[in-house]
């Protein structure tokens, strides 16, 4: 029987910094941190990792992989998480891992969907047929991906205007399917999403969600060498022009 994986998971794709250490197995112990991210992430991330590893009793070199939320999300946070994952992984070169630890980049929207499913499970509720995972992309747009209730991809991550969301969901989800809308977009765009069918669940990507997703991704062979790990931006533009801001 294979030994449980030893994983370090990092997400800095939103205003929060999230870190978790564990195996990702159901019911297994997890050491986790959730705190302020954004500009603070670059200064607090390494001390948090050291503290969680100490609580677990694992050394960095004993890990099987480093997992990070690759995006989409805040560009600075994605770059921070990727750079730290790469640096730590490359720094642990050994006979077992001559190229450093493997790195496992996972989609942040998959983590949002997993958070939505986990909250339903924890409340004893049925997981709907489809989960629409959404993150505020700012600039009047939403990052969105759609998964089945058991985590299979239905629609890949993309940008979508709030008013176009209903048509996108209806095009991707079969008629009659139950839908969960999970994300952090409801305060900013709630009224403009009125036509999107489904129950709403506030959720953000967390390292604990990445940890639950990681074993399946690992066994599917999705880990890469540190130098091949890259963020997934989806958007290639970070600010609107003056004309766009003024609606011209």
C-alpha cells in the first residue's frame, strides 16, 4: 500500500493568504493558516510555511510535492505563490529529487468549486449537478469555470462580463440540472447576476481545498519540475484605459 502523500499547499490568488500542510486524504489531519494576503503575502508566507511544517513534524525535504493555486486571480499573488513554490522546490535537491521537489499547479477556480462542494457536504446537503466557480476579476469582469458535482471540468476558466454569465451557464449546463454558484462576486455583481440560475454560496480558494484536490491531480501525473510551473492568468491586461474607465 502506498504511503500517504506529504504536501504543502499555497494560495495567494485573492486578498487572503492560505497555506496548508497534510496528505489530502479524507479525515486526515491538516495544519492550516488563513490570513491577510495581497502585499503582506510576500513577507508572511515563508514564516507561515516554516511554522506549519514544524507543527506537522515534517521537514521540507520530506515532502512529496509543493502545490500552489496557479490562477486565475490577483497577478501579484499568483506570482508570489508560484515563485515561492519554485524556490522552495528547487532548493530541496536530493538523491530522491535531483531536480528538486515536484510542483503541482492547480486551478484556483477548481479550489473555489471544491470549497462550495465541501460546505454543502459539511452541512449535510446534496451537491448539485454543476458548480459554477466565480472570482471577481475586477475591471467589470468575472473569472468563471464550470465543473460537475463530482469535480469534472465542464467549461474551462475564462473571463465573462456579469451580464453574459447567464447565457454562458445556460450554454454549458443541461436543462433541468441543479446548479451551485460559488465565489466572491455576489457583493460586487449580485444584482447583475440575477438571471443566473442556481443557489449562491460565498466561497474563495483555500489551500485546504487545494490539498483535497491534490492527490487525484498527483496520481493523474500533473506534477511538473519546478522550472516548468507557471501561473494561469487568463487575462493578459491589468488595467483599463482612461477611455474604457469613462465608458467611451
